[in-house]
C-alpha cells in the first residue's frame, strides 16, 4: 500500500530532460499566454516557467487584458512564424467573454504542445502524465515496460472531459488498451470500477474513488482536483479519498503533488520533441 509521489517521479524526468537538452545543444522555446483572472492559473503558469528554466527551456509569458483579444490573436500568428518558439500554450480558462476554442484555432498545430487541437502531433500533457505515473507503478512492480504491466489488466477511466479524461482514453487506445469509460450516466458505476485493476479518476468530483468502489490491491491514479471553502479557508480536494484508498490500493498517487508536477514535465517533453524536429 504505497503512495507514489508525482514530485519524485517528475524530478527524475526533469533531470533526464535537462541532460538531453544540454547534450543535443538544443535551445527550446516556449510561449505561455495568460488571458484570464483565475487565481490558480497564475500558480500553474509560475510552476511551468520554473520547471522550464530548470531544464533549459526558454519560457516567455504574454499577458492580456480582457479587451485585448485581437492583440492576442495577432501575437499567436506571430508565434506561429517564430522559429525560436517550439511550443505555445494558452492557459485555460480564458476570460468568459473569450472563446477558448476559437482562440486555439489560430495556433499552428505543430506548436500545440498541450495537444488540444485535433491535428496536434502531441498527446495531451495530462495524458502523458498519467502514463508516466503508470510507468512508475510498473517499475515498482518490477516490470521492464509499462505495456507489459498493463497487459491483461482491466482499466477503468472516470470522466471523458476535454483536458483530462478524453486525452487519457485516446492515449491508452493508441497504445492498444481499451478502458471501461465511466461517465455521469453510466449504469452501476461502482460495480464497474470495482472490477478494474487500474482505476484512473479524471472528474474533479470530491472523493469519488473510495473504499466503496476500489477493489483490494487496485492501482489508483487521481487526476481531477476541486476547491471548497471550509470555515472560511480554501481547501483543495481530489478524486481520491486518500485516507480510504491508502488502506486498499496497492499503489496510488496523492491528489496534491501527484499528477500536477508530471503534467508540467510532460508539457516540457512535448516542447523538447518539437525543438528536436525543428533542429532536424
């Protein structure tokens, strides 16, 4: 029954990325667009810039006011043509008066390192992060590859949202694994979750994975997070009821410091891939 820290796994991957960038003498560039007033977005962006600096990715932040939509679209068009920029991310959510999809449609898919566009060559960073967590589980279990660890295991994914569940399902299917997808109107969800050896929660619904629906010895990955106010203080919660799951699961990741740090690393992996392509 072990908790697997996303921070520790991320650390190992960051060191590997840093080495690779130095050895290949690459100068990857990342542009981050911030256009919204969500306070957690600022924290995410700060963490992305910090990790980028650490491995040798040059990250530039561009901030826009609500009335500057046209200016933002102009910038995107410029970044598409800029050969020093290998990846562009538009931090979600944007201002409510802006249309995220419309804004995204101006981005060159080759630079969409978040993997949100249909024709982006990159898997979504959250999906890669989940794969990295599964890889950590597989190493801890003594498997040489993630694929051999997953073989013949039943996988359930809760949620099919655009940023997490959808891309996770897509990545698993690309690798030849077909998970049971559980959404709001699925019949007998608890029964289906309980049959799964590997359960991936991507809903942001508080404690949706708990002792009532996880089988003994399951491997549990929690992706979704949410916020609530308790006695005037803001608290973050996640898909996993950690207290209960820690007693049942073989391995699981914490809600905080779990998939979050790995998502940032996965994003940087995509930037590196893009920079490599450009250098070839």
